[in-house]
C-alpha cells in the first residue's frame, strides 16, 4: 500500500505525458515514474532510518530504557 501511495503522489507530481504517435495525453506508467524520479524508494528510506535508530539503541546498551523495552526486559535491574 505504501508503494501504491508513493506512485500515486509521484504520478500527480509529474503530471501527464504527451504520446509521440497519437499526440494525446497519457498517464505515466510506473517504469516511467521510476526513470524520472532518481531518489531512493520509500522502502529504502524507511529501512535505512530504522537501521540508524537500531544503531543508536544498540550504542546505549543495557543501561538505556529503550534498549530494555526493545529486548523485552522493561524492569529495572539492580
């Protein structure tokens, strides 16, 4: 659903294209959108940001509250 939303937004952003043969206006196909839009897909952006976040959590180690919740041990250890 996220990819569908991304294509819909990009299709509206880039608009229609003029067909060379019939000289009529056509919607952009997904391949044409990917050729015009050179940035990373939304999935790659989300995955990379999750990895950065996981790196920050791993850096805090067991002393961080977020780390304890992430590994399933939310109790404070003495």
